[in-house]
């Protein structure tokens, strides 16, 4: 089990270095710092409130479901961050490329990825025709977190998993 954990961490660092250093593109440097904020508290809470406050019926229900998913996934992700206390890549790796304002909390799992998946998967469940669009946004936010140096790939994968599971559990509760 210990060897598996070491192997995962090694591959995690290798993938991080590929996305963070070798994949540098000017257009990604310009757009990903904007896209990454879609997973932040401001956007996700605003999106949920815009579904709840002005609407009635199924849109409001979708909003409450997204709120339930967002809060539940946030609590779980924060608990896991506290348990694992994993340093962010730009703090742990000398060669990590990092240009945005540093964050002081822990890396594992990605809170931005957790949040955006917890809301976008709810939207995808209610509006399956638009699910490729919603999931593309969530995947872009997750990718941006690694590209910009905030997270290792495993942080993003676990965050996406938590957000997705939270959305499905919320959907089961509300439907």
C-alpha cells in the first residue's frame, strides 16, 4: 500500500510538471486565470442564488439542489484538507510556475474544482441537452487549477469526484 501511495505521488508530480511547465501557451496564460475564478465562491454562490431568488418551480428546486450540493461538498472538502494538510505545488516544488496571488490553505482536494462540479453536475442533470457545456466548464476550471500551479492533478480528480458525488446525492434527495 505504501509503494502504491509513493507511485501515485510520483506520477502526480510528473503530470503537474507537464501541465504547469511544458504546456505553456500564451493564450492559456491569458484565459485560464479568468476561467479559474468560475470555481470560486463568488461565482458559484451567485449562480445558485440566481436560480433560487427570482424563479419558482423546477428552476428554484434546481437552485436549492445546487446549494445543498455546494454546501455539502464544501464541508467534506474542507474536512479532507484539514486531515491531509498537503502543501500546494508552488510551495513544495522549486520549479513550479505560479503567477497569481498565492493561497494559504492546503491543496488536497481542490476546492474550486469541488465547487464547480457540485453546481455544474446539478445543472447537467436538469438540463441534459446542455450537459457537455456545463461539464466542459467544470473540466476547464479543474485543468486551470493545475496549469496555474494551485493544485496537483490528484487534488483536481478528487475534488471533481467529491463535487460530482455531492451533486448526485443532492439530486437523489430532491427528486
